């Protein structure tokens, strides 16, 4: 595809969706925060993020408003099919230096991936970059929840002593559950509560709030990660937390969260 900034070419390596129901967790706790991270307005229909290299090997993230085209490309690639993702230049919303995600691939025949100099995209901002693996904070907390969702079969079968703490009355867990329950009464920003198909009539829930992330299956198992507990995974008791009358038992809470969640189209 053409690069709007200088008329050169962008060699596409991958693409991801940026919609209220599906966006890279590294970008924020919700869809508006993710959009703000990239400097675009939170349009209800969302965007596609196209990651590639220019002819010099520099990393670029191109934000396009042709969501259907990007979704079709991703679906084709997931099925092992080739798809030439070449969005029309008129669909380009922004061209940002760098990549927000770690990619282990590169375009054959050109220079190794590298960031263009600061300001090369006309914004004056530092190029986008993947989060550090050596720190713990909001980004790593959300990524940890994503990993549990991907490896659900392993995590759901563990006893609390095998990597997941059973944490009845843990203050951070109590705070997270209270705020999650609040979402069922007062709708949070789009993307704070997301639901995706998990098979056997179950749904996977991803819920985020200030300082916490929850990942669960509507069948009744849930884990919470906290900013103040680096690397720790707290398992939610099935009967909730006894001293929090405003938080229902877990299966009820998850059903109510699923009811208010945004879902992929």
C-alpha cells in the first residue's frame, strides 16, 4: 500500500482491529483510552491498524477507517489464506511512526525493522513501541489477563496453590469486584467490558478498571490481576466476597457483566 506521508510504499506485515469490542490491551483500559493513545477520535465503528515497514525498513502503524477490509484480511490470514491488504489512501486516518506491538517478522529484502526518527510522522511524538517486559504496571496487568484468556484451559484447571491465589477478603480484589459490579448499574466507557465466544454456550469476559483487570468465563470461574500485586493472579471465590453485600455471587455477577458487554460484530 502507499504511505500517505511521503508517497512511498508500506510493506504490510500484520493488522489488528481497534473497535469497542476488540482492541490491543496494550493501548488502554477501554476503547476511548486506546484511541487517545494513538491520537484518533473514538469513532463508534472503530478502526483497523496496519503495521508494516517502508522501503527503508522503518516501522509504521497506519490507522484506517475501513474496518471491514482489515477484518476480512485478518480472517483470511487466520485461515491460512493469502490476502493482499491494500487500503485505499482515502481510508487512512493517521500514519504513526513505530509499532505498539512486538512483531517477530520483517519484510524480506529490506533493512531490519527500526524506528524512524522522532517527529518523522509529523506529530513530533516519540515513535510507538511495545511495552517493556521488565516492568509491571497497567499495560503488563492487561497483557497478563489476555494471556490467561488465551490459556484458559490451563488456568481454569489449577488449584489456588498452583499459581492462583484464593483471595477471599483481599482488599484489591474487593475493590475490583465492587467496581465491576458498578458497571452493571452505570455503563462504563465502551470497551471496559468485552465478551467473546468461548464455545459450549460460554463467553469469555474481559473487564478492566483503574488498577485492575478481570478475566472470566460465564460458566463461573474468574481471575483478577492488580497493579499493586506484580505478577500475581487472584482467583475470585465462587460465592463472592462475604463482606461485600453489593457484589452478588460470581455466576450472577458474570451474567450481569455479559449483559452489558460489547461484543464483536
